[in-house]
């Protein structure tokens, strides 16, 4: 058993966050659940955002490995069998860059297996919606849940519109999903709300952590989503809770690791 613990590992790769509170509630808890489910594996961490890694180092003196550094550390520690599990929402730019970095180490380990991002299969989409359904089961029919995704110029961005469509198809007419940086846009969501006329709009992040985007773009001052909806006459309530706080979402990551094993 000890030999297995020394030579088998899971590298959990996240975009990262500069907010310690949401890191503890989301990334730390995902890693803890994976660790509990796979006691024979050592757990390592890597983050992909260069900006966040630099900010943590300069502001807090906290050093977190990037993917290359984590792989080098694992090789140095004698790891031979490796599973890499991203906490990315989709198979977008960040995940493709991570995959390329991992594949550069193919000859350095006996085995490297890659787990899938959160939304990869139709089953994933259905389970993610079920997690939202559980979290928002007390949402009245005359109120709306508007989820903020990140959005990307990568073609994988289509998952947001597909998920929004599937929500409606599964009977959740008052759940909506948009993005900060792509489509569906805030303007598209506002048009939908004007048509639906909910008595209240609940805003929540559709992101692993409730970090900068949730605290600033969604619920902050100025030109935030909350401010824009308020300007349009809607009663707005913001919920700063990342997807990593949803037990069923964490279970999905554990399942993806198991599938990689």
C-alpha cells in the first residue's frame, strides 16, 4: 500500500483564484473529495492562470505550481502512474493548453491518463442540471435563476447555449445561462427577462469558484450584471456560490477520475 501511495498520484488542475475564501469552499473541497475517494493516490495541485499565480506570489507570498512545475515535482517524487483531472468547466482553450503540457511528459511516467472536464458528455450536462435543480429546488416558478458562465472564443463555448436549451427541455423554464465574454450575452438575457417578466432575478456564477467575475462582473458596482438588471427594473439578488460548493458537481469530478482510472 505504501509503495502504491508513493508511485500513484492524481494531479488536480484548476484555473485558480486569488480569493482565499472561494478557494477553500470550491477548489480545496474538490481536491478533498477526490483524495477521499482515491486513498491509494497522492494528490497534487496545479493552476493554469499565470496572472493568478503571479498575483498570489507577489501579494501573499504563496507559490502554487503551474502544470509543468507540478509534473516535474511528481517525477522528482517518484510518481510513476499519473491521472490528471482538470476542474475546467469545458474542453476549451485552458484545457487544450493543459493537455499539450501534460502530453509533453508522456515519456517521463509509466502511465498518464487524462480525466474529462466538467461538461464533456450529455450525461455530464444532465448531471450538472440535476445539481442546479437540487440547489435551487425552492426557486418559485415566477422567479428566474440567471447563471453567469465565463465564455470563450473557443468553439467549445457552444456548450453554454446547449445547456440552456437542455434546462428548458428538462422542465426548468425559469433557469437561464449566459456568459461574460461570449454568447449567450447579458443583452440576450435581459431581452429574455423582459419577455418572461419574473418578479425576481437571482444571479449566480456558473463557474467553479465565485471569484473576480462573480464579485465584480456579476454583483459589483458600476456596469455589473446586477446593476444592469436593476436598471431594467428587476428585483435582483446575488448568490456568491461557486459550482465547487455543489456536492453533486464535486461527485462529477470524482466520477471523471474514476472513469480515467
